[in-house]
């Protein structure tokens, strides 16, 4: 759109601290960065661009209020082009990650394979993006390392039913029944794609396929209008987040798609300053005595190894490599990561953090093929009481799908203060 007033009905300007704007098929630009300049101009001087990424016609820009700038760190961006370009064209995703205080989040703008029959290809596109877009922790994938992941874009999933049936449901505004034919919801339910990602209730009509410049659907292909444009979010179970609005704007009519928007309120974790509490006890140390798979549906491990990423170190704590061909590896003794010492003794703060268990098969000659999944272990309710051996479980995700469950035994002890 050329008129900035057109964006008013799509983007609720001035109401929030952080905005992420994703767009696809941005092919009309006369000069590089024209779309980003346009979005920045729309927000005005009160907002700053934190980062912007573009790959072909896929874009994302993240902005924040100027007064919030010093609360934001670890800003980085990445892109991922998907395979099968000869079949599905220039598809993929652009992403930006950041920390607001100590809350980590990522924003993904994607464009998946088109056509109603290419559901399997869209699944492959999604898995490639989740597994290979390079943001923050490069040892794991997108779905197991942030407090919040916001996924948006033209996902191209269609309503798969006769157009006569869809017309009847649209006339009655029975969107819930229409969504029973939605390919994305079916794929999530039956094939587990984007596991853990949630979408707010859809209370608006399909976003595709319109006659540009109008609010009328095209009927030339004899196919049902579809919810191609979606916004989903995956958050930790303990994270405080609320979707306050999810809708479609009918003010932007420049393409066959109507844009969607979602607004969220979330509680961010304030940093803990250890310098004020460094001599206080207890100071917890996490010791693992057993880590094993109790479910596994992905691939055989030939030389399995487990790494643990904690919020107390920039590096993974690694166990030794096992030599055992198995689907259900069990790690004990030297094959376990060494005890992990916390840099903070405040339980209230620690319980908002998480560990990441990363599983690799080192028998793979290529490092990018070693990854076999990761599990995000939230520390809510896991720190106290001290000196008691406990058992817990975590789901293991790979390619954005659940591929297993691990069970592990651990103990939290006080390692004391050493000046």
C-alpha cells in the first residue's frame, strides 16, 4: 500500500512496546529497503527499527519504542531458503531473535509452498525452517530455545472442501465448521507439525483468494477461500502471555490476500543482579545421575551424546560419547554432563529459566546431520527442596515435531559461596 493511512486498520500503532511486521511477495519495491523505510515512516519518530531481514520477497522488520531500547539485547537475524525451488518457487523464511530484559523471543516470517495438493511439501518447508534457520543457540533448533516463538506468514494451507459447502458456511459466518476442513489444523493434529504452537481462535473469514482492490472472493478455480495467512506462537508453559486480539484487516486490498494481525501482552523476566547477592546461600548446583529415552520415534543413535545448555554459561556442558547402536540411549556415569552450578541463588528468579538437553549422533560425518532432537526443561517447581533425588520427564522435539520423551534423575544441592 502506498497510503500510510491504509496501514492504520492493520497495525495498531502506538499501543505496544515491540512490533514485528512480516510480509511476503514484496516484489514491487523500486529500491532496496523501500518497504522497511515505509514501515518505519508509518511508526514515526517514537519507534526505532531494531532489525530487518529480507530474502527474495520475504521480509520481517522488528521495531521498539525508543524508551525501551536499553531493555533489549541479543538482537540477531537469519534467513532460510527451502529446497525444491523448481516445484514451489522461492519459498522460505526470515527471522529475528532478541531478548527483552531476560525473556527470549523469536519472530519468523515465512512463505510456504502454494497449491492445495502440496501439503506434504509445506510440511517439509516447515521442518527445514524450524531445524535450519540460524538464530541464537546454534546447537539446537528454533522450537526448543526461546520463551516465545512467534510464527507468521503466508503458510498456504487451504480449506479442503467443495466450494459449494464453503459458500454455505461463509454465508452463515460459521467459521468454526469451515475450519474443520483446514489443512494446517489437520496437519498439526495428525502429523504433529509445529508441535506446541498455538493459534488464537479465528473469528474472521478466510484471508485468500480475493480480487485485488475489492472485498470479493475469486471463484475462477472453483476452490474454497482459505486461511492461508496465519499467526501462531509457542511459549513455555510457565510463561505469562495473553493474546488480546487476532483478526484480519480489510483495509489493505492490494493483493489476493487480506493481512492478519495479532496482539499479545506478556510478562518479561527482569534481570537478576548477582553482585548484590553474591555472598548469600544456598547456591544451587544441578547434578544429573541418569538421562534416558523412554519414547523415541525418530532415528537410530549409533554414537549418542547429550549436551546441556544452561542459563549460567555460554557453552554447553557435554557428556562423553557412547558407542551403542540404539533407539533408546541411556546416559549414566561419565556419559552424563558434569554438575551445573547456578550463578544465582534466588529461587523465584531461577524458576523462570530453563535448561536445554541436546541429543546428537556423532557417527554422522556432517555436523549439520548430527542433531537428533532437544528438550526444553523448565525450572518452575524444580529447584527446591534441596538434597532430594527427583525424577522428571521432558518431550524431545526435532524438525518441529515431537519425536520422543526423556526421563532423568537429578538432585539440587548447595555448593556454597567462595569469595
